[in-house]
């Protein structure tokens, strides 16, 4: 079945069969497969009850043959969802006589010989004169389907007819295996165990000619394939609450009402949706706090105390809440209370994660709801993979969930370029034409050219680092204004760092932020997630494994509106953190981070000030000049650090300064640079 253009109808007009699409982040086209009705068979899973995150179990997934028989060399493909154990088996152990005994995966040995490993599978058919062979394969880019691993069961001998069954036991408790592990992350969306039927697969070509093939590369070697409607699913719920996460605004004015947001989370950091504890706030002089609250089913582990707090004296505060009975506690981010109206407030966002709109989990609605409530973000964007542009579905969801003054959404999509890795593209407004904005662009230069058709000031391209170089010539452009210094992939500030390093460090030139800065690119620093479980603002899932937890971007904006947030992003009034809501102030000659400062001569002093309020004890605050550690202020066991520093050395056009904060708990923050121009 060949590739099908993105404009294909969602239903085959001749047969009435539904179509389901896959958007491949490495290809320009979406590709479709048919979903056939129940007359072509049905699938079920047993047991089907909800399961706890990080638990073990054994399940039987059964396909019942419909009106079309399953002939020899036809077969059934069972897809195991992301986060569950890799399906595996011994090479022809006694319980698997007659099975293929072949396993391929992205890494690791070809043969699995650990009898204690989770995830063993066994397949069988209901008709005695029919046999089956099993082929387990981790297909390249299989995550684009939302499933991590594939189990092919090919029929041998006699055909299967209507009413016959093909069953896959997943998590077979043989030898010393505990079964199969469920994901450590829970989700509102069910985990789908999709089932496909393939006809006359050309296995010789698949095994000999295709190296790490993707889903369609394999299925296109069959004469036909189709999906079974209404696939079985499992719902994964959280463990019991282990901690309280408390979020409050970073900057408030005296006696200004503000909202405190409390989320109960389990040991895996899932929202503890079944939490029923009673919390109370610790008394704190000068601050009015909410009354005690007992969580109920309505709360589902989350409670926002809207405008229930205010502070009557200036200073920095941290709010503590605890549940005595369950022995859990939480402390908020620092809250800086000012006596005067602050020129700017600090707002928090995650503007790059993924939903099922591309290669993540959960719907776009669930994605934005999670950001708004569970992660307590002020603003967010989806950043799903779309090679052509921001899809109409993504734009519609962003507009739907925007609440001016409460929760700001931004139009965005992620694109891959042949010569520059990935970038996330942000758009100030919404338009149908944006859905095809980058359809013809393959390279960095072509992408910049396509984006330049958007009104000046209404589009920003942000290189997304995780080990690949960029085209610094093409990206030395006014619409390339920010860089993602940290995400679930890790810290890409500089080569060779030991502080939350990239999970697979890049070896090529131009793969790190400091290298871009040294080339003259003037980029503000942001953090975000690139998380793939749809848990924007609070997660660590990268499709087939966990990683570093997500980052956040803080912006200096006058108010929580789309216009003000965009103005902060465009003008680089931003800083990045490794999810901690650290307060970071940084100025040079009175100019805020992200600005370009023109001085009268190269002898003009540069007066630098910084103040930081951490979420833990601060190890050090480093002033970096032109990628060199220029001045270091130790934390001396405190959560607050401030300093003034005057640079009297000869200035050069293009000099830049920025701040790196290192906390005792390993968490980090980076200011955007301030750049120097000399008259």
C-alpha cells in the first residue's frame, strides 16, 4: 500500500472503510491505512481492568477472524503501546516450538536469554491443524504510530476461518519472568493495543533487504494490510500520593490576590488522581493562606485555590503545605512580593511537547488541560511534528484552550530539516495558510525562506538541540531569536558538560548553544520538554524510554496575554530552567536579559547585577562572558544569592554575558545573554 498524500479523504468512498493517518516526522507526506469494520474481525484483551503504573501483569490479546479468512503466510500484527515492556522470548525454548525465534531491536543482542526479564510473549491459534510463527521487531520510527514494539504472528498450515482466533499472551509468566511491566506514567487516555491483519507478507525481503525498517516499509511488503476497528485498551492509573507540588506566582504586589495551585503526585511523579488526603498550609507571617482542604474525587489530585492568597509585606516567601495523616509535604517556588507595581512579572511555560497529533500520547485537548491544571503552567504550545506547517487541528485546539489573563496558548509546530536537525516554529497568530507554510522546505535555508513570507515579527524559529548540528549561516537571521538550551534530551549549553548532560551527546560541530553564540547568533535561552506522553510541563518520557525531566521557559512580561507573552519571546526577555521555578534577575548597565546594549567606547564599564531566589540551596552562580566562566559567586548554603560586578576590561563589539545557576539538587537555570555593541 503506497504513500498517500495528506489531503486524502478520511473515508474510502467506495467501501466506507475508515482511514487512519500517521504523520512521519522524517517524511513530507502523511501515510494512511484502512480501518475495517467489525465484519473483518474484532480484537479484545483480558483482563481489561485498569492497571497501576509500574505494576506487572499478564494479558491475552485475541483477534477473532471475520468474514475474510486468514490464509497461510497471512498474519496478525499486535502492537504493544509505548511504555509497556519490550515483547521478547527465548530462541525456540520448549514452550515456543514452531515459532520463528527471531528478534531485532534498536540495540542489544539479537537473542534474549534472560529468564528473569519482563515482557515474554507466546502466540497460539484456536484451530489444531494450524500453526503460527512469531517475529518480534522494533521497527525504525515505530513511535510515529504511538506503539513502541510490534509482534507479527504469521499463519502456517491450514487457513483460519470466521470465528477462529489468534491469541498473543503478553507478559507470559514463564521461567522467572514477573510478567510485563506497565508504564511508569499514568494517563487520561487509554493505551491502545492496535491489531492489524496483513496478507501474504514477503518476509525474505523484509529480513534481507530492510535494515531497521519503519512500519510502512514492512507492511508495504504485504499484498494488503488493514487495521481492526475498536482496538482493545488498558487504562493506567497512578500510585498513591508521595509528595505535594505547590506552585504560586513568582512576582506579586503587596495585597494583590493570587492563586496557589496544589498537585498531589506519586513516586513516579504522576498526578495522584485518587488522592483523598487533607492538606493544611503552614502559617507564615505576612501572608494570607487558604483554609484546610480535603481532596475528593472531584479534585482528582489537583486543587487550585483561586485568588485565596495575598501578602501584606514585601519580601520573598515560600508556601508550605502538608498532609499529616499521609506524611507528605511540599514547598512552593519562591514568591517575590514587591511594594511597587513591577514593570514585568515572570510567567512560566513549556512550549514544546507532543501529543497523539504526532508521535506522543493523548489528545490535544488532554494535552492543553494537563498543562493548564496538572502542570500549573501560565502558557504553553504543542510543538507536534508537522512537516508542512501548523495543522488546522493543532491551531483549533490552541485557540480553544486560550484564556486571556489565565492561560495563554501559542501556535506552534516542529519541523525537521535535512541539514539542520529539528526546530520548533512559533506563530503569533492563526491562519489556514500556516498548515502548508513549510510544505516545500527541506533545508534550513529553505525553511527560513518559507517563514519569511509571514508578517515580520509574527514568526520565531527555535533550534531544538539533541545532538545534531544546525546551519549557522542560514540561521543567522532575525526570526531565529531563541534556542532550546534544555529539554528532556538534556543540557545542550556546552560540549562535555556533566550537569544533566544530553542522553546521546553530539560529536559534530555546531551542535551546542555556546557554539552558536560564538558564531554571532543572538539567541535567548529557553527550556521546554519535548516530552512525548502528552504531559506538557511535567514529564520525562521520550517515546521508548525515560530521560531527564522537562525544562521550562520563564518570560518577563507585563501581563498574561498572548500579545505580552509573544513580546517577551520576540525580545528575548526569557530564561531557561530544568523545570524548577527559580527567580533569576540579570541586568547589565540597567538593561534586562536578552537586550543589546550600545556603549560609547570600548573603555565604558559594564556594570552587572544579578539576584537569584532558588528552590533549593544554591551551589554557585556563574557569570559567563563569551563562553568563559568570568566570575563565580558561591551560594554559601543559602537559597538566595545576589551580586554586583563591574567589568573594566576593553569591550569588543559582540561581547555577550549570561548567567548560569547551579543548585545543590543539581537543577539549573540560564539567563538569556546581554550583548554589547560599541559606537
